[in-house]
C-alpha cells in the first residue's frame, strides 16, 4: 500500500489527513493509498525523511518548521522550490528524494482576484512567507514584508525581492497575507502582529494561513470591516490538490477535499 504523510511539529491540528484520504477515496484509490500525520522534531527530521522510501511512502507534505530542511536534504528540486528556497512536498521515486513547492500556486489559486498591480503586505519570513512573496512578485504585485525579527525580513527580501517594512500601515495595502504561526496556539493576533482590528476596510483582501474550527480572530475582524477574506483551509486545499496530483498523476477532487478539510476533527 503506497503511503503518504504530512510531517510537522506540531502536526496534530492538521486537516491534511482527512482531506487527502477523502480525495483518495473519491478517486477510487482509498483501498490502496493512505495518508497520515507524523509528528517529528527538527533534530529528527532528516533521519525520518530518509527512512520513508523504505517504508513504502510515495511522498509527504512538509509543514512548520521543516520547509527549509526539506529543501536542503532533497536529491532533486523543482525550479519553483529552488527559487523559493523552501519545499512543502516531497516525492520518493527511483531511489531519490524530490522536493517541490505547491504553496505558491496554492496561494494564488485561493485569491478572489489576481494580485497583479496590487500593494501587498506579507507578515512573516518563514518557509510559507517565502512561497507567498515569490508568488506575489511573480504575478506583478508590489510586496512589503514584516517580521518581528527585522533581519529575517531583510534577508528574505534580499534573496527574493520586495521591501522590508518594520512598521507597516495596514490601510495602505490592498492584500495582506498572514503567514506566521500566530493564532495557532490561541494567541491574540492584534497583540502579536502590527495590525489593528479596526484598521481593515472594503477593497482589501486578507489571508490568514492559520486555521481552526472557527474563523480566526484576524479574519473575523477583517470581514466585519468589509474586507474580503481567505482562510487557511482554502489555501490548504489548493496546495494539497497540487501535491496530490504530483504523487498520483490524477486531478484532485477539490469539492471532496474542501468538505473534508472543513469538517471539525473528532474529539
């Protein structure tokens, strides 16, 4: 039985297993393929990945905090993963580990309109932020990057493009993308990020990659102010569909994936 997995730390919150197993079932592959979540700490990540081909794994998704490490250990890279400098999708075939990145196109496919010509603010400077910045710049957006540690945003922009912004005015941006882990553990985004709950407005698009059973506090405030919002589950579905296509060669059933991802996990 070909196996698939998501590797993260933490990973228990992930909706990927439910989403991908629903997709496999919809494609008639559920009795042959299976997808699971694997908790792995950073110091054990490389050894765990290198053991997977021998355990019948066909591939794996990679989430926080392993996207840089996934790129570093790969034998072959897609051009997108190489340019972004991070990977979220690994494939094991022919005795090699191949790294891809579906985060960039997953983000673009989640947006309600093209970001071309828009002013965009990206919050964070990790692996997800790298994919977002790369994707938005490729589409012709003007991108600024904020990170709590200013040197990280400066380094990201030096490598990929865009401009660091240490004190952003959220009202100046037509697109805001929150890529940090703020909110994953219940943190108040307006205490941790340079955003004000009353600073959103109509005409803006706000994306929060953190997801849960309810809309994040960030997205609830943005939507109440008239902004269009995109939650992390929609981005998860879109990037996950692209990963599934890489592993199976089949077009992913988005409706089945979306329904499964939005179903709250069992207690």
